[in-house]
C-alpha cells in the first residue's frame, strides 16, 4: 500500500456515524457502546459532553464518533442525538432542551416555556424562590402542601365569611366589610 493510499484510508477513518447500543453513565466520562455505520461494533467509546450539560441517551440514538489520526482503537463520541424525540417548529434563534417523555424548556421569542408533560415540576434545595414580576395562576395555590395547608380559594372563602368584633365595641358583625377579591 502506497503513502497516498495510507493517507486516504486514514482520512476515511477519522469520522464515523454510529448507532448507540448501550450507555454507561456511571463512569467519570460517560461511555457508549455503538455499532458503526458499516456494522462494526465498538465498546466503551468516551462521550464528551459540553460543560454543564449531561444526558442519558436511549438505545437507538445516533452518534458521531471521531478517531484521532484515523486510529480506530480509541474513538470519542462528540455528539449523540435522537431524531425520534427532537422538538420541531422552533423559530429562528429559539433554543430548547427536551426528553423522550415530552418534557421541555424552550427559550422562545416571546419568553421561556416550561412544559412538564403532565409531570410534577420541583424546585429543590433553595431557601426561597423569588419572582420579580406579577404571577398569574390558572390552577390552585396551596401553602404547606405536604401537611395541612389550604388553597388560596379556601383561605379567601374563610376570610370573607368570618365574623369579628367591630371597632372593639363588642358588637358582632355578620361578616367582614372588606372582601378578598377572587
């Protein structure tokens, strides 16, 4: 084999598409077992992920594998994607992250949309949450929800229906003069 043929083979071996067969997320650098486009199996390929982001792709996802110097003995996955679940319909400049269950966070042109896909959204390990804006809620708001808390609607009903002494004169009123608005 001549020098030109060796160089051509080396260039051809630099990049390959692959299908993910399994994944090990427990290693310091996540590893994947893949089948390269020509049916060649490769095990424990390191999956290099962007700083601050990680995911656990499903079997059947697709990957781009780089083989430095065209040496197929030590490849690295630089991209793992799954077209089966990719969000569609984004406008130019919009960004989203998502999973296979339909959960997503989308940075739209009009604002941020969080879609919990019917599942609980939990904020953890913070002393408080601060919102520097008006908040509109179409559902119920409940305090102390893990114990005996009440909804805002129940608190409004109790407040609007309560009786009290008027101006400290011992005169009992039937209900409050100032109602909480719904």
